[in-house]
C-alpha cells in the first residue's frame, strides 16, 4: 500500500506534528475492515432456494435429484462468490460503512488512544476496500473541536485516495490534524511522546 519511503515520511510528519502539541496522532490503514465471509454463503443459499422452481415441471427429475442440484448450486455459488472482489461486491454499502466504523472504534481502543495523559489522542483510520476514512478524537480534544473540522480533513483525504495518492493524502491529513491539535492542545514543558509515531498497516 505504501513504500518504505512513504512510511518514513509519514513517521517524520507525525513526529513534527506532535512536537507542537500535547496530542497524539495514530494512523491506521486497513486493506479491509471486515472479511465479510458469511455473505457468499448467504447469497448462495438464497440463490439455491430458487433453483427448484424451474425444475419442478420436469417429470424425469424426482425430489432427490432436484435436492442434489440445489445442493450443488449452493456449493458452487459459495465458492464462486468467495473471491474477494466478488465478495465485496455483494455487501451493501451501508453494511460496509458500519463495519468500517466499528473497526475504527476497535483500533481507537486497542492503540491506546483513550489512555493518554490529557485524553487528546486522535486516530486517522482508512479502510481501503470499503473506501472509508474517518478521524476519531478522544474526549480531551473532541469537546473542543467541531465535527465539521474533521470532516473537512477526511474529505480532502478521500479525494486524494481516489486519485491514487494515499501517502500524500495521509501527509496532508497528519499536518492538518497536527495544526488542529496545536491550536486546542498546545505543548507542555513536561510533555511525553506516549504513542508510536508510525503508520499501522493491517
């Protein structure tokens, strides 16, 4: 998803942004938020329910043979639809969004963003397969910054991702997030770097 040079640039950008604030920035880029493994089976079973109807009028096929055809159709479709590109195409957009939001919240908790000293951790999360990006802020900063600020950063980030400029989009998002944190959570003399300054790829 990103070259080693991009990793290094982003890590440096995170360090520089955090030098101007007590806040902490964590970047997570996921290939996909969920495997959606149940969806091929669900669609295959639904399709298999339709298989017997055109076969009922064929007298040469008894119930046992129709059931066997139905079973084979379900198995074939389960395998056929399990390829990642087909699997994602089967999932409704609102479910993809919900799964991506759920994954972002899991990452927010697991990366320690709720355990910083002043509760000023910010997560920049991207799920590429779902085409979803969002920014989550802990209470120490969320109470001071309106959602429209984060939405503007996310909109710019997603525009650059669509153009195939993931690393550039993340660089801009990190810098803009750092500027927001610097304004609302300025640095302290005893400030500590509490979380890793790197991009987590999942």
